[in-house]
């Protein structure tokens, strides 16, 4: 009895929070223990996502709702808490459902155009709100977004309007690549790793303009049949009239990091770099012999910053502990002021914090590089990601060898 009263009180308190009530389901309402834990663990991030989406200016009215296809005049009394973790095909997903009150004329927009329009106007802003809060896919597999819009068409000479449901399921890495994409080819490649459904039937999405290669339609039809065989959909949706070019089906395009690209980034960002060096110099301890420069690393372009980190000799019992302390006591404090020197939509992929660690008795020194993605640096700077999540999203190199760095374990060693 006491437990049930406590549960009821918690539900009442959670439902009394306007931001939570309007967008995010409470953990106690979810049936699965794992989704309950994730909902509780990330509740503040989910509320922030909901508020960001709600503040977005959609071309037409959008409402969160657990039950889509709700008449607009009934939305005021409908349950609008739709952001929640759920289980889809034995995978954990972060799901958002909602109703978008756009009404498309079927005689002017075919299904491909309608899906693309709702994707660009509604689903893309949602992905942009979600992805920065979750730098890796260690806790759940995908973002699932289901949105209904309306279609007007004539039936026996009479114009009728009916709902149409668009579902997008983006694996977390694909969503991150889509949000970080620098061009249409990269966006389309990320879309190829997602699944789309129109009214429950597998669908494909082509974002670019132009006519695809002829062999793409056969490949797309085969792919849709494969997806359909694993779903409960009654049939396979026809491929959109505009589709993905064949070369995108083979592999995601790799960004070529050429000397010309790095030189262009250096020239483009030199003023900001000079300002950053001046602003951070006293705290960062940059070395004079290696000015900031762009380097290529794992198909990415990184701004390499070379500096020194001084630590107490008592910390010198482990290279991993030294690296962890260098991050916590030095590197992490440089991230927010560094980001203030650059615009949010930079053309490079991240920053290589390259430090030489020295102890106070000079008994030991270590060379450590922290290759950190710009996107997750921003997530860390806004307090939506932890330092561990930031490290896990990047690459740590100690004395020339890649290393896995667990901050709590490393700093706990004696």
C-alpha cells in the first residue's frame, strides 16, 4: 500500500511539471524496466529536447501526441506526452510521435514529394534536437520518429482529406552522421542507413534533385522487399519516383582529407585561431614550436592544438591516470572558451588536444592526444554530455597507441 501511494505521488508530481507533461512520458508509465531506467536517467535531456522541438517554428502546426491522426480541435484534451524510450524489434529506441497539420494536394504532390516535405520540415529538426544529446549508441539503438500529415484528393468527384503516416527509424550513428553532414551526398548516405515507412509500408527516401541511375530502381525494390519480409506490413510500397543514385548504395562516401582541404580550413579559420590562442594562451600553455594547424585523422579534419600539461608527481603511477587527470584538470576546462571563438557550424570535424604531460618532479612524461568531435564538444559544453561520453565519442592516443580511457577507473587507481 505504501509503495502504491508513493508511485501515485510521483506520477502526480511529474504530471504537475508543465514541460514534462506536455512532451515527455514519466518513467513510471513505461512497461519495460530498461526503458524506465533510461527514461529516468535521461529525463532532463528528454525535456530539453521536447522544449527545443516545441520552440521550433514549423511551417504548419505540430503537436506531440501519443496517438497520431488526432483531429486538431481535439488536441487540447489529447495526451501530448509522446517522448519516450520504447522497444522496437527487440531494440531499444528513443521514440517521438506527433501530428503535423500540413495538408498536401495529391494531384500536385506525389507520395515521394509528401514524404520528403514532411521529412525536411518535421523529422530533420527533431533529429537535430535529439542527436547532440546522445553522442554514442551504447544505451539504445535508434531514434524512431512517427509523424502524421494530411492528404487531399478527389474520391468519386468529391474532395476528401485523410491522414498519412511517415515513420523514420535512424540508427544513432546514422543520425549523428546526418546531423553532421557537410553536403547532400553525406546526408543521402546517412539516410540510406535509416528505415522509412509510409502508412506502415517500407519506403525509400531520395533527398537530392535529379534522376537516379537506371539500376537503382531494381536495387531499391530488392531492398524494400527484404525490409518488408521482416515487417508486418501487408505489401511493399512502390519506390519513390526520384531515388538514390546507385553509387550511394555501395558505401557511404568517404570524406577525402587532402592537403588542399586542410590548407583551405587553415586559411578560413586563421583569424578565429589567432583570437583563440590569445584568449586561451595563459590557461592552455601552448607550445611555440607547434602552432595550431589542421591535420587529417580517420577521414576527419581536426584542429590540432599542441600544449603542455603539468601535474603533481603523486599522480605519476599510471599513464592512464595521467591521461585522465590531464583531461579532467586541463583539457576539459579549455573546451567551453575554445568553442566561444568559433561559430557553431564549422567546416572541420573536431579538435585534437595534443598535450605532453609533465609531472612536478620530471620523473615521467606522456604524450597524449584527445581527438574530440566538434558536435560532442558542444554537447559537453551545454552540460548535456559527460566528460566520459565526450571521450567515448572520440579517440584517445597515448604515446602513439590508441587507448580506452575510463575516467573513474583510471583516476581511482593507486
